[in-house]
């Protein structure tokens, strides 16, 4: 069975349409549970929520690792490394010579959490 999925914005305007195949057994099952479109949309929403939540948890775990390693959160570390040369010298000699790599990876985690949280919020508020 061919299923046509579409996105609409809050005003109801169509944004995009995708065609996907659904096994007949699932189409029949979902049809018996109610409106096929609504059931598929709900299943995809749940999958998206679970996947995004997993990604956020992975990024938070990495973020926490850097916080433990450097003894502070990302924002404080980023500020201190850009304004305090004594702190930078301390980090380079006592904690990590390649702290810049950690900072770049940490920023990726930090911004990734923000981005994925925004996507999660968008899905939940739709």
C-alpha cells in the first residue's frame, strides 16, 4: 500500500509531501485502530520523540563528561578560556593540552542539545 504523508504549518498550508510504502498487514492493522492517516502520524510522532530524546540524552552525557573533566559548565569554561590566560595555562598544564578540541566538541554537544530541544518542543506543541 502506498501512503502519502504531508506536513502542514500551523495555518494549514501544505509544506511538503512524501510517499512511503506501508506493508499491507500494517495498513490493515492501523486502519482497524482508526483513521490510517492519524494512526501513522501518531506512530511517526512517537518514533521522532523517542529518537530525539535518545539523542538529547547522549549529548547530555557527553556534556556532563566535559563538565566533570573541567569542573564547570560549558558557558563558564568557554568564557574563562577566552578571557583568562592564567586559567588557560592552568588547563593546558594540569588538565588537557588539547583543550581546544574538547571545547569545540563540547560546543557541538551544548548547541546540539539546544537544537534538539527546540525540535522536541516544536513536535510537542504541534
